[in-house]
């Protein structure tokens, strides 16, 4: 055997390539803020901005033109609108519902995925309601249900609970169905770890926890079997797709889940993973585009069907030009 035979030319390599990376695999996360005519760069995420709704529409024309099928929307909520009850998270006139309506009016085919969690709305910076330093589970789920209904009402295609409260997928599914939103899907952040890789994202939204950490609801990075338990629960409760987050340090988890379930598996290539590559590339220490493609390929090879990544636009531009 001479395995090198099949590596001799680009054509041969292309023929025997096992793992495709295509624009259909990509979900682009975007940050929306109040105001008009503005884009504000995010320091630790070069190339990513917070957009006012009108500017976001301009950006999404490019995204749609590149053939990226879906976006994930995250809001920057003004401090004055934050409270410990997450009230603003289900305001029908709030930033996210207005953004959804504007996007759907301009680009009806672009799939809009919305984040269901209280941290951008919480004066405490936690994903749930806080009482005496404890993140309440069931009381939070009630608010998450209102938030998901509000997003569905505004036109979200898929709601994505990222809060890690127990039982929220089932509660959201039941409420969506009862309200007639049977076609709104749920992408469950099923295996979401208490990770240090979320730092740049929390800076982008000014949503860092005001006290403590998120270890009583997000998973311990040491645990693998527990991810399977979380996935089984979310599927039993009605999830349409499940997510592993972060991705790069958790490729083994993606593979283990993929081997056990039939639903689409989504990998979240998070802000810290993005920042590491950008920082090294800015120093001239790595070749950015190649490292980005190799990194996203590793997630697909591990078993991800879809990748939520801040690199989506950049990769889509490369894929349409040179692969
Ligand atoms: C919170 C949420 C976080 C991210 C997405 N949704 C941060 C957190 O859990 O603190 C992080 C994404 C990223 O780092 O890119 N519900």
C-alpha cells in the first residue's frame, strides 16, 4: 500500500476528501444594539461589531448573498432596562422582537435563531433569577417561556435556550404548541459547559456575572457522560437540534453525542476560540484562513452537522472563492 498515491494532486485529494465544509453548515452569530446608523467594534473579537438594527440589515444582505442559511441573534441591552426579573426579555416592543420583525421583513428566507436566556437582561448578569445568591430554576423557566413566546410571536424560526435551567425545553415546547407555534423549532444548548472561553462575548454584551460564576447551572468541563444525560433529557423534552458549547476543547463530546443520537448536532465555536485565532494571526504567528478552516473542519469531523461561528462570513467568502 502506498497511501501517498491518493495525495499526489489536488484533484485526487478532492476526490477522496472525507469531510466537506460548506456554507450550508454555517450559522452566523450577530450582535444587535439600540440606536441607528452605528456599528461598534468588539475589542476582543476583531471583525465583529455590535449593530443597530438598520446596520444589521446592511450586514445581513452580505450574509444572505453568501448563502449562509441562518443567523443567531444576541442583544446588547442598556443597563437601565436590566433588572433581576428579566422583564425586558419578554417585552414585545423590545430590541430583539423589533430586530426579528425587521430582518424577517427584509429577508424572509434567512433563518432567525434567537437566544433564550436572561443574562443580557439581568442586572445580576446571570442566566436566571437570583434570590439570596442562588439562581432559581423553576421561577426562571417561567420567564424563559414568556421570552420564547415573545420571540416566536415576532417571527423567530428557532428559539435556542442557552440558560441551562432544568426542564426549560419541555416547558418551552409545551407553551409554543399551546400558543399555536408548532413550527417554531428548538435548538437546545444541551451540553453547555462553565467555560472560560466566553469572556469576549460577555464583554460584547456587558453581561458578565456580577457575583460568583455559572458553575451551578453550566456543566463541569471534566464531565462527558453528563453531556449525554443532558442531551437525552432535551431530546425527550422536544428539542429539534442539540448544541455542544464550546466546541474546540469539547470535540470528544461532539463525537460521543453524534454516535448516540439522530438529531442534528450543532457546535458553538465560541468567542474565546475566535479571539485566540485572531490574536495569533494578528501577531503573524499563524496563517489565519488556513487555521480557521482546519479548526471548523475538526468540528465537522468530530460529528457536528452545523457550526455556529463568528468566522461564518469570512469562511463563506473563502468557500465561494477558492474551494
Ligand atoms: C449566555 C450565552 C453565553 C454565550 C452565548 N449565550 C455566555 C455565557 O453563558 O456566559 C457565549 C458565546 C460565546 O462566548 O461566543 N446565555
